[in-house]
C-alpha cells in the first residue's frame, strides 16, 4: 500500500501537566519542573502526527476537565482512530478496600484539584469504541514515603 493510500491519522490527544498542586492537598509545597514542558512537548508531537491536541496545565488540569474531555473524545472517535492520554506530575496513593490489592492502596494521578484513581482512569478508557487505538503515557513523581506525607483524601 502506498503512503498516499493510508488513512491519515485521526484522533485526539489529551495532555495533562501538573507541576504544582492546588490547595486541596494542604501544605504540600513540592514543585516539579518538567510536567508543563512534558505536556507541551507531547502537544507538538501529537499535532505533527495529525491529532487534535488539548493541553491542560496547572489549574486547568482538573478532575472536571479530565472527565469531560475523555468522555467527549470517546463519543467522537471510531474504529481506527488514535487516542493519546499523557499525564506528567505527581502520583499518589489512597487506602482502598481490604482484599483489593496486597498493599491495600490504590495509585492515583494528582490533578490540580483532586486525585484520580487508576481504576477511574481505566473506567474512563473503557468508554471508547472497540478498535480505537489508545496509548497512555504516565510520568509520575511519587514514592511510598512522599505519598504518606501527602493527604490521602478524595473529594
């Protein structure tokens, strides 16, 4: 098949860069230097590959924007389309129900205003039609020590 006969890349990229956390996290004052740049770099890559890119930085990287943007992308995409989800920022963990995992914790992405559980991310991705190609890139700065200093609460 000739290059000109290939279907052009169609799809959506949602890019989240969170180097500073909101007041929801209390006294946590760490600042990461690269999340904004990571998101901006992936935006360039996505656009060069024909994807519609939407970037959420700092205070715009909220739970509401995360949920509504993924839902909108899922509704607009069909088989053969490509969905890219990038998160760069803080990772966390919260206690979960006994028996769910051996360490009794669930990992999270720390959005600006609240944490999103990995199970919530998987659930959101399950709303895409079959045969939509999905790539998730997660670059989280976290460790069990740091997570224990961070508030373990969700709204």
